[in-house]
C-alpha cells in the first residue's frame, strides 16, 4: 500500500456510501460524489472567503468605508469608543453568509459533527499571523444545553485551534452557571440582560496573568464573548482575545460580489 492510500481512503468510503445512499449538497442541491467536505460540494465550499473589509481595530466590526482607516489605522467604531469591550481584540474571520451559514447551522443545530474539522480548517486558514497567547478557552454551554446538544461546538473548534498554535486548551474552568434563552432570538438589550452573571471561573489562580484566546462560532453583537471576557479579566487574566469563525454583518457592508453569488445561487436553485 502506497503512502497516498490513507489519504484516499476516506474519499473512497464516502464515494461508496453515496452510491447506496445518494446525498445532495446542502447549499446548491447538486448530487455529491467524492467531495472532501461532508454535505457540501467543492464548488460551494470554495466560495467561502475571509472578510477583507476595513474593520474596527478592537471588535473587528466591518466599517462602511475604508476611508476611516486612511489616517487612523487603529480607528475604533463608535460602539467601542463609547463603551469599550472587556476583551483587548477580536478577530472575526468570515462573513456569516451561505454556504458557511448553512454549514454552521447544520453543525450546531443538526448535530452534523463531521463538519467540525472542515470548519476548524477554515479557522486555521484565516488565523491572525501572530497570536501571543498562553491559553485557549471555548465559550461554554450550560449543562442543560450541553445535554440537549450532546456537544459544545465552540469546544470542537477550540480544540483544533489549540493544537495548531501549540497552547493548552482549558474547557472546564470557565463555566456557564445560569441557563438562558438562545441569544439569536433576542435584541441587543435583551442579550445583555440574558447573560448578566451567567458565567463564572472555577479556579481563578490557573488563569492569573494569562493571555487568553476565547473561541466561539459566531459573533453577532459580541455580548456573549464580552460577558465571558469580563469574568476572565475579573478573575485575574492579563488580557482576553476573541476569535470567532464567522460574524453577522450589515447588508450595507457586504461586498457586491458576495451578494451576486447569493443571487446566482438562489436563481440556480429555483431553476433546478
């Protein structure tokens, strides 16, 4: 057996399974064959591209115009200026748009954990050039939610990041102490109230003076990661940095080419 066979084996197995159990791409609907990413065709997956917009130097929120950074490369958005977040810096790697949005929803809400590695590879592909950190921590789930879902999607992503950067992964120290409504269903004001006193650190001494990288899947308003950062800083962390796979962004700052791709994709589905 040549050295390439172990690499070819998963694709051959997937091809055999799909011969007996046909499946379609979750994004465009075309039949899948030996595509390397579960549930998605290569064509759709390759349309996922990192954010290239001008962004706030602290929360990484896309700015309406790149002019804001012309004379001030460290320009912060109005929200960060008025109410600075507890974290030192956030990186949000991809826009939360299809097909990545479809993949995250299947992964998170439908239990398609086979997408953990492909999504993790996307994170590693777009990691900031230098991360000066001591410890990696995922945003925790409350035990009730964890029992329902049976896995923490942020932990699966954080595990891959920690291995890649060669730093310890801590997933039992930062805990969620109070159950809450899903953040995706709430307004910003409701999110703040929903998460108040929802997190705690079990062993503050283990994070004292540490530079922590906090991992989550989607950055919406930033309320969740900011509440986690507050608790970590209060427990003695030197600094907290945030890394999320994707973020929701206003349609006004979505590049025209992405909107065109989405329109073409919808048209293709309708014609199909």
